[in-house]
């Protein structure tokens, strides 16, 4: 937001009403979150000098799949107790489209171990099973047969 006036602008209040489905994950300490439907963020800003600006970062997260293929418009507004000579620029919006990759499961196994060991030594293998997909992997089974000649 950018203020243009011949005098400092005190007592500034910023309001951001989040579209349904978005959740706040990070908010500056000078902002309050009101969890009503919809969620509203209110920030009390310090005095801004003529032609000065003040940046407020609000981080939100979208639901995992609910908004695929849709977009939301988030509108913020600002007001001050000073005489504002141009009320037409006291609101601004941003539209965000949600794209979603097709659901998939991609289980991956990684195995590491020493390149060599002395005869009679213990060999430690490390198995890492992970899901590189974007959907839960269920009933995952890891099989690691012991090579012939090695004792358990």
C-alpha cells in the first residue's frame, strides 16, 4: 500500500477478509486474526509519512484439494483517522488460481551400506522408504532379503 498525502497518516487500520478455504499460517505481531466465517485479519499500522509505504506480509495456506481448478479473490481495505483525499484507492484485490497435479503414489526405496568390511564384522545397511507422490501410500511393505552366506 502506498499513501500519498501532504501530511503523515496516523491511526491506519488494514483489514483483509480471507476467502473461504484459506487458513492463516503466519501473521505479523501487530495484526489480529478473528476466526469468524469468513476469517478476518485486522492490522494496526504505525504512522506512515507522506509518500511513504508500509508492507504487511500475511501467509495463508490453501486446502489440499478442495479448490482445484478454481480461483479465489482476496480483497484488503485500509482506512485512517486522517482526512483521506482519495477513497477510491483504499481497497485492492489479488486473484489466485489453484492448480493441482493428478493424485499419484510413488513409493521409493533407498538402501545404503559400506563398500567393504573386514571378515567377521557387522554390516549395517540403512533402508529409507518414502513416498514421492502427492497422495498417501497405504499398506506399504518393505522387503529386504538377506544374501546367501550372511547370518542374521
